[in-house]
C-alpha cells in the first residue's frame, strides 16, 4: 500500500470511504455486514486487551469498549461494494490505524470464507476533511441516502446497515454518537432534513453516471 500524502489531523472530522477492488461485492450476507460492524466497534480502541476472535464470542461486546479511542464515529453506511464513515480523529494516525486494522481483519475473514486471494479494497482509503457544520450536515444526509440513491431501498430507515435509525431515535451507542449533528439541526426533524433531498440525490447520481460511463 502506498504512503498517504495528506496528513490527517487529530481533532478534525473526515469523510472516509473506499470501494472494493473492481467493485466486487464485499458484503454477501447479513453475517458479513455483522462481522464488519462488530470489527468497527472493536477497532475503535487504540489498545484492545483481547483478540478480535475472543471479543466476537462474547454476548456483551460493549464491555470491552475503552476510552482510549483511535477515532470517534459520527455516522456510517455499509454498501454492497463500499463503505462510508464520518470519523473524528482522536489520536495521532487514528484514522489510518483504524481503517487499516478494520479492513485488514475483514479482508482476512472474507478471503477465508469465500476461498479467494488478493486485496479486497482498492488502494488507499479516501479522506476528505469537513471544514464546517453545513458540510457536516450535508455529508450525514448524503451517507444515509446512499442505499436510497442506489435503489436498494425506498426509505433510508428500511436499510439495516447504516446509522440512520439511531439518528431517528437519537440513540447514542458505543459505535456512533449522533449528538453533534443533531444538535446542529436543533428542533428541525432529521428525517425531514434527509428525505427532502431524496429526489435531488437520485437525479445527481444519474447525471454522474451519464457523464462518467
């Protein structure tokens, strides 16, 4: 893997995303999504005290979550051939270490399960710094609308593999914390904020396909 040219700053928020090699499907079952989500929680930690294989066998996985995080996750969406995270870096090289550990672990699981070899993800992950609250809000909406934009579901709440439901119910968990983004909106409904953009985002996606394909 080539070295990343851009230094990611601690305390800053980034849109982090990547696709699979050749856009192959990397989540083929509910269990695949579950493994990646469990690994995401596990690898938030800087210094896990138990191995991931042991951690997975525990019924209450949250007891292993520590305060020494590499990153904090604001939201996420796992798509069939790519992922999106909004991450705040909490430690030096936190995002890089989190993504490398998470994707390396999942690639090992995937290659063993499906008897394949080689890289699962396409080169270095992409990271775009979020510079203001408006950008953060629109990113959150864009991420949660991904499965609707791709016509996987008609409503974002019908998609199981994102943090959208936690935003609707204002639920903080050890994996994600929606508080920052919901506080920016104030009393405005997050659901209305997201759904008001469905048609536009689908149209924009179709335009990009016409231009790029």
